C-alpha cells in the first residue's frame, strides 16, 4: 500500500512529523530557517531540506543561543581558573608585583654596596660605580617595564 506525501502541511502536521512543538515550528519559520507559504502552509520537502542544512551548520544563531554559548564559555573558563588555582598554577597579580619589586630592590641595594667590597682604591671604586650604576639603571628600567605590563595585563 503506497502512501503519498503531501506537498504542503500545516504547522501542527509539520510539528508532529518532526517531533517538535508547533511553537518551535513558528519560531523556525520566523527565524527564516524553514519556509512558510502563507495560507498554503509549509512546503514539506523544502522544510525538511532546510532543517537538515540548518542542523549540519549547527546554527542556532538566535540572540538567546549566543547568550547561552557565551555563558557556557564563561562558566568553562571560570572552572578552568578554579582548577588552576587549586593546583597552584595561578599566582595573584599583587603577589607577583610585590615579589618583582622586592627582588628588584634587593638587587639594586646589593649593587650599590659592590664598589666598596671590590676595592678601597678610589679609582677602581669610581669605575666600578659607573658600571654598576649603568647596570642598575637598566635593571630598574626592566623591572618597571615588567611591573607596568603586569598591571596593564590584569587591568
């Protein structure tokens, strides 16, 4: 016994054939995913083809779907950060800044006293001081740059 497939179906019939609600059929039509022929109803073959194409594209691009996707991404990122914190893979920025500042200050302080520890000869001390001052300036500049970048990255 052969059955014929209707060319056009009502929204309720299409919903029943697809296993979705009539409301969802209306949403898909409003979004332009499936065609609607006004008083003639829905062209069955074209609706099925368009739904298959839509499904292959994975395209629920409604604002609500995009919002759900952003929320899911944010929740996943939050979970990644929580796990990283538990595994001690993350360090608070303030702690890093304090560490860099402290170590940098210690280095500069050690360099300041170095000429006196090298020699008591005023000529040698003066030459060492010039070189150490230049090195200290470069170190301070690098530390300040690293701190500024750290602050900028975390702002």
